C-alpha cells in the first residue's frame, strides 16, 4: 500500500471535515470514495458520443431554426424585415 502526501487548501479541508462529520469516515476512506466517484464520472464522460451532448441540449424540433433549410433565404428576408420595420 502506497503512502501519499496531499496538500489541501482551506476550502477543500473544510469540505473534507464536513464529509467526515456527516459520514464518520476516516480521511483515507473519504478520499478513496471520492477518487472512485471521480473515476466513475471520468469513465462515463469517456463513453459519451458527440450526439449524446447534442441530445442533452434539448433544442426541440428544428432546434433554433426559424425555418426549414429549403426556405432559409425567404426566412432570413422575413426576419430582417420584421427586425427593421419602420
């Protein structure tokens, strides 16, 4: 078993004390569980495809499009006229 020295800033030390107080875990066990949780998150992120990110944006039907791509020129003209009405 390896021994590591870890430097914690005041905020992180406070978080560690709070975790210890809430769980009653020793420092080493709290840190081990934190590392395991981080590893799971890293593995989950590595499995994500670009489409998964796109899907999570939930843009709905058509996303931000104001018109179908076949009518884009007409839609841009209409949007500009609407914006610059006098």
